[in-house]
């Protein structure tokens, strides 16, 4: 009797709970972030292109943290002009394609310009010395130097902060100049004569050989490595000392994150390659791919091919064979190694040497910052979904690459069903929208901001809440930037001018 009465009570509780869930679904299944926000929005106009000019769309360049904007226009009569933060620089006959730069701190801008037959650098509106040609401008990471390669007559040279280096027959602009991570050193390959190339470091010639390829600095900036030819063989030179053995070719010299190890691809013969680590050869393969060190520098992985099948090699051990392999990576804590393997047109994720379930297609895997979670997008038939820690999520017509918050507690991705787009955060759908653009978690991982559109108008949303002001679009490929945890900035435009805006949302 007692048992029956208890069971009746339990049934009543379950039934009551079901009614509560049906009536108040948001109360039970709460959204992952606070939606009770008061969004305050402000705009700063970067102006419109000058009259009788046309915008060169590919010239649009946002400054660091979306605080500045530079673009180039072409005038109908003649000439080109740069516009920075709404202010116009002088007109020139031409401005170099993709030559616009901001310094890392955003205080300086530069671009290459041409007047008549002469080319020169323009920095913060000031013209540099005129030459016959100027290419490859760059700032050092610490903002202290700007450099570029110039040509005068038949000679080429590197200019650093307006000071010309030694003049040479040529500078190898495809592979240099290279700046060290600490900004202290600048190196480049120059052609001294038809028979001699030199490696120049901080203005001094450090090494000479018939041919020298791309130099690579170690992460701590203390070592420099590069392939060079000696007696018709390629040697790996590190800190001015050549290796003990020469090869047919050398590719992709790679330092470990701790700067203690150096690996590269060596071609032994026409159909025989190997990875060389700290001067020691690994087993030979028909083909090998680029070496990848684990974040703790304790492990090394690369692809191999035996003439029939591809496979991964990790710490000299071969994994299972596939028709193709790709997207290989270590987890942030170095404890896991994953890659994609394709067999008979199906794809699997191999984790620590063990293949998982096969899918019709897969996207690149993503680890959470704490290495506790692993997610990727996958397809079965016409349905796409996210697989997180081996568990399949909801199916959609399409899904985009997932993103984890910095504390690893949240995961977000964009999904589409028919013509409706959703932002899915921890399984909760924000939307539907007509389109979703860039998505970013706040630094403290407690908020998420994104660009979305409804009825052809775009806006910034925070935690699913739409900001008031709408635009005709946001700059493609330009992510939203957080300023602390309660302010986010984006770059938007309104047509038909177009007029560009820095959009700031605070809450």
C-alpha cells in the first residue's frame, strides 16, 4: 500500500514537472549567457570616399582592435588616394596593391606610392626617398622599425627607418627580409654576384654560398637556420655552421617551440625523403610532409607516403594507412595527437593512433584551450552536425567550424537550416537570422558577441540580444574586438556611398 501511494506521488511529480517545462522552457533550459543586458551603442564615422572616386575594395585595412581604417580610392580623372580615419592623404599616380600597413600598436600607417617613374614609401602622410622601385614594406613587432626593399638602377637594397643597407645585384624578396620574434634582428638573402649569395643579418654579411633559401629564426630569436648549397649539395646551416651531410634538396626548416630542436625535410634521391632532427636522420619514405613539434617540444609528427598509402609518423612510429591524411595537430597540453584520415571516400578522426567513426566528410578538429574537449564538424548523407568528445550534436543543412571560449567551458558554432541561420552555444540556438558573420567570446568567457543580419540589415548581437542600429554590412573577415569584458567593436558600412563606421556596443 505504501509503495503504491509513493508511486502515485512520483507519477504526479513527473507529470507536474512536464507541465512546468512545457509552460516555461526558458526557465528550465536557461541560455548559457545573461540576456538581461542594456546595450548602449555609439558610432564613429570614418567618412565616405571622395567625390568622383571609386573605392578599391581589396584595399580596406582595419587598424588594431578595429580603432582605425585605411582604404584607397581611384579618381575618375586620374590618380589614386589613401584615406585614413576619414582624412585624405595627397593624390598619387598609383598606390601599391596590398602595400597598406598599420604598425602593431596602430600609431603608424604606411603604403607604397608612385609619381611618374619614381616609387616611395609614405608613412603617416610623410613621403620617403624616391627610388626606381619599392616593395615589401613591414613593421617590426615592437613598432620600432619600418623596412622595405628598394631598387635604384640595377641595384637593390633594404631600407630600415630610412637608412639604406648595402647595395646588391638583388634581394630575394620571395623569402626575405625576415624579422626575429623579439624585433632585435633583421635578416635577408642578397645576390652579390651571379655565383654568390650572402645572408645579411643586421646589416652584416654572415654567410656566403652559391644559393641560400629562406632563413628561419628560432622562437627565442637566438638561432638562425637556412638551407644553402655547397659543392652542388644542399646543407642546413644553423648559426653559421653547416650540417655534416648534404642532400639533393632541403625544405621547411622548423624549430621546436622551446628553440632546442631543429627539424627539416631532406631529399636523399628522386623518390626517397626523410626528416632530419638535430642532424639525425629519421627512417626514409617515398614522400614526407612538413614536421610539427608538440607545444612542449617533446614530440614530433609528420606525414609519410610509401608509394601506395599515406600515414602519420609520430615519434618515429607509423600510424594506420589511408588514401589521404591531413589536418594533424597536438593538443595544447601535448598529451593528444589527432589527424584526419580518408579511406574509400570516408573520413575518420584518428586520436592517439586509434581511428574513430567514419563520416562522409569532416572539418578540421578543434581542441579547447585546456585540452579537455575536442570537436569537429561532420556530415552523414546531407546532414551536417558537430561532434564533441565523440557525441553527435543536432543535425543541420550546414555547420561551421566550432569555437571554444578561453576558459574551455563553452562552445559555439554557426548552423544553417534552409535559409535560416543560428548561432549554437552549448546546444542553445540564438536566432534565426538571415546570416551570421564573425563570432567572438569575451576574454572572461561570460559573454559572446557576433554579427548577424535580418531582412538585409546587419547588426551586432551580444548573448542573443540585438543592438539597435542597423547597417548594410560589416567588413568581411574583420573579427569583432573586445575591449575588456563589457565593450565590443566592429567595422560596418552603409550604402550607397559607402560610409564606414566604427561601431561600439557597451553593456
